């Protein structure tokens, strides 16, 4: 059989399948007209959903055959304009039928999820400006889909408020540390300040640094105390130095208690701990699960009353037209821990 004969055979077969598709669509339209209202069908009062879906699926199967035949014909004669046009039209009809089978796609909120979680991670790292920028983008994504901002707005407002209120205090603590980088007191105060702003990762890092400095100072004081104890000529100085050593040991115990407390909060409010995480992702603050999860709202770090947060989250979960995990096309909250102050006010 010649190439031209095969080409014509493909076009003829495609036309036959198109006729079958048209018959299926006419059958579907006749059923709808018989019920007199598409609304009755959509609400379940017209044709049974199973019957309607069966008709559309049959039409889609036939349309796939149409596309296949025209594709083969276009492969045999790639310069035939009419065949290319028919193939393009048939592909568009197939996409339309498939969309009617699949139903409306949920609004993709993966981008919102990324901005939302990233804003909290930046905040925990002590990067307030980046956190505010990401929180604003998270709100914009929700507004674009005409959804309530809820916890995204809570994060933005709380971060802006805390950043403004603590700005001068932060500058004062940071200047004190810059003047005496090795001093234990200023470093400890800065760590408490980060916790007051609920920047947990940054607070933990600062307190660990304070603990290291306190250990070094304590070790040095103990050595000096032993030296002075061997000399009876300055008992008063030995008493004063021993008092400083005891005070430093007490501060060291306080720092250890604070670190334990922050560790418990991070398990509730932050990303997963390194245990069980891939080695290359450890200490990066990146989740390695197959599906990302919404981190707890910042409001939970300051208040026990999270009714608004729960209501917003339940509304998102109950919506069938959105998906937190679907990616946009190209171009639960955790338990509520008691919020306790840290440092001296904690005891």
C-alpha cells in the first residue's frame, strides 16, 4: 500500500471516530435537555452522575483515537496544512473532554505554604526583615485566591509589632556585646532578648555561646581560686573570688535550664529536629518529608487563645477547591504549649 493510501486511511478512520464522538456528545446533550436544567443534573436531581460520566468517558476514548489517527497522518505528510489543523482541533477537543471528566482543579497553594513557612524560619533565625517580607508574600498569595489570611496575617502583624517594639532594646544589647564580646552577662542578656522575641533558633545559638563563655570563665576562676587557696596572705581576695565563681556556676545552671526549655519549644513550633533527617539536610532547617506541612502560627507563641487560628485552619482543610500541596502552573497546627518567660523571670 502506498504512503498516500495509508495517509488517506488514517484520515478516514479519524473521521469515523469523530462521528462516534459527536454521537456521544449528542446523547449527552439530549439527556440534559430531557431533564430541562443543567442545575438539576449538577445537584443530583437529573441524570445519574455515573451515567453522565460514562458517556463523557466514552467520548474521550473515541477522541483519543481521533488524535492518534491525525497524528499518524501528519507524520506521513508533515506539510499538509489541513491535517495539522485537524490535529490541533482534535487535541483541543480532547483536552476539553478530559477537563470535564477531571472536574475543576483545586487552587494551588504550594507557593503560599512556602512563603508562610519561610517567614517563620527566618524569624527563628533572627532575620526579621526577611521574615516580614515572606509573611507579606504569604498574605498576598491568599488574597490572590480570595481566601482569608488568617494565621498568615497573624504572623505578619506580630512580627511587625515585635520588631518595632524591641528595636531600641535590641540595639542596646547588641552594642553591649560588641563592647565586651567575651563577657558572659551581656551575651546572656542578648540570648534572653532573642527569646522574648520568640526567635528560638537564634536564642538557642546565643545561649549556647553564653554557656561556652561561662564554662571558660568558671574554669579560669577555679584555677585562680586554687592558686590563692595555697597562699594564706590574701584570704579576703580568695573569699571574693570564690563568691564570683559560685555566681558564675549558678548562671551556668540557669543557661542549661533555658536551653532545655527552648529545645522543648522547638519540637513544637519549629521544623523537625535533626534526629532521623538525611545527613546532608541536618542543621539546615529544611524539612525532608514528601509533603510540606504548615508550621504553627506565631500567635501560639504568645497566647493560649488560638480559637481564630483553629477556625481558619479548619476552613482551609474543609475547602475542596484548594490544595496546599499542588504546585502552581508555570509562568495542623500542633498542640499549644504554655508560653513561659525565659531567663531570670522564668525562675
